[in-house]
């Protein structure tokens, strides 16, 4: 690889009040550099008005996702060397979400859909009762465990073409959350979960193309979680329980 | 009808169609051995309760299956929403049913 001392970085600028337009910066290249480092360099050294979002910088908080060369990625853990196109990168706000400003997407619709998918805990006991023991090797627990490392980054939501075509669609992360709770021995309202994911925009809108699973930076598998919900709702329809 | 019921109707109609498609293709391959004529086909189908029921159910399943699938495509690809989409899909479903029923009647009556 030829020695490079600069990268050509194009960032999308704009928001609800100004149409999006690309702006290009020359950014110093280093051996080890993430996309988030590059964006931060621009904000700190070239243009302090550039808006973006991050918090943990170690892939825990899910706040730094952006489109990088057209692909949704967690920018704090995406090395520039992995995504360089020639000597250039293009960074934009996450797809399928409204833009607040520049690289910061509005996550409200994403989180509202978690609630709409009943992605919240329905307790089996009150705080005054003993904590219920959990069997870690039960098949249901394994199913639930598969999805709990989700960091709510919305990469899957941005990757999903069904979200793009159908604004009602709850999306992979919210539905995976519903599946996790459905399999949680400590969740008391499975019927409410199945009702929520059977409504308009629920799991039956998924086309099983698997972009969510292909792009999830934590290597989770929302596609299979959604298939589980489809099976569970069909079983309930025929009068069976899981 | 909820999205979920449409989903189930589409899956169940697919389940009904699968054996019909196989029998339909199987009989076609068998029937064209040694040439094919309209008289031969009509000789097999006219007055046959079996073929009337077979293709009658086939037509019903196709109409349901195709209309629900096209309803999804109209929403995601053509951006049609709400009642307008349901009406267009229902018209397509009923149209397919009418065309199919006419054809079934023509070869079995
Ligand atoms: S599998 Fe379903 S949720 Fe995942 S990207 Fe495809 S349509 Fe979206
Ligand atoms: S499933 Fe993966 S891509 Fe989707 S929000 Fe969770 S961590 Fe991000
Ligand atoms: S900054 Fe927290 S996941 Fe990237």
C-alpha cells in the first residue's frame, strides 16, 4: 500500500432547515484510526460546527452509528483501513431516520418502535418477593440470551429495506427485543408481546432478507428472532402454545 | 382483516397451491406425450367434478395469494397506503377470481 499522509473525507451537512450537502475535508492519516476519530478530527480542527454523536468510544453505548461509504456502521469500532475507498471515505447520517443535524440522526422513531413492539418488561413478581431463579441452560434462556447484547445502535434498522419501504414497520431491533422478552421466564405477558408484533407493521412484514443480521456489528441475528416470532404467532393461531 | 390474518391466509393458500402446482405440471407432461389437442383436453375435463374442484380451488388459492402479495408490493414499492391500497388489492383478487372461474367453467361444463 502506498504511504498516504492524508485522507479525503466527505461528510454530509444539513438538517431539517437546510438541505443535505456534502462537504469535503483533508484529514491527516494515521496507522490506527477509526471513522469516529476522523469525524472528531474534523470537528476539533477544521469545523467546530460539525454535529455528530458518540459517548463510549468502545462499542458499548450504540450512539455513534453512521453511514460510511453507504453502509451503516458503528463508527467508533470501524477502522478507516477497512472501509477506505481508494483514499476516500464518505460519512453521512443513518438511513431510515430523520436527521437532527449533519451526522446526528433522530433516534426517536427507533425507540418509539421498541415500545410499540412491547419491548418492555412485564414483571412476574413484585419487589417484595424473592428473586426467581433462572435456569441458564434452558432452551428458552438460550434463545433469550442470543439477543440481549443489543446496544440499540440502529445499524440493523438503517440496513433494513423493509423499514425504508414501509414506515409502519417496527424493524429488526425492536422485534428482536420482543422475542428476547417472549423467551424470558421472568416476563409475565407473552400474549401482549404476540399481540403487539402481530399488529400493523409487526413481524409479519419482514421479508427475511437478512440485512439486519448481515450488518449488526455485535453479530446478533434479528432475522432468526423475527422468524421465531412468526412461528410463535402461527402456533398461537392454531391454538397451540410454545 | 389484520396484517396477521393476511399473512396466515397467504401462507395457507401457498400450502394449498403447492400440491396443485405439482399435479398440474405432472399432468401436463403426461398429457403432451404423443401430441396435444383441444379435444383431448376437453375430453378429460368436461363434465369432470374432479377437475372442476381441482382447478376451482386452485383459482381461489391463487387469487387470495396473489392479491395479498401485490398488496404488500403496492405499499412498499408504489407507496400506496391505507384504504386505497386495500381496494386496489381487492379488485385484483376479485379480477383474478373472475378470470379463473370463467376458464374453469369453460373447460369443465
Ligand atoms: S430480515 Fe427482516 S428485519 Fe432483517 S433486514 Fe430483512 S426485512 Fe429487515
Ligand atoms: S441488533 Fe445489532 S445492529 Fe441492531 S440495534 Fe442491536 S446491536 Fe445494533
Ligand atoms: S461511541 Fe459508543 S458504541 Fe460507538
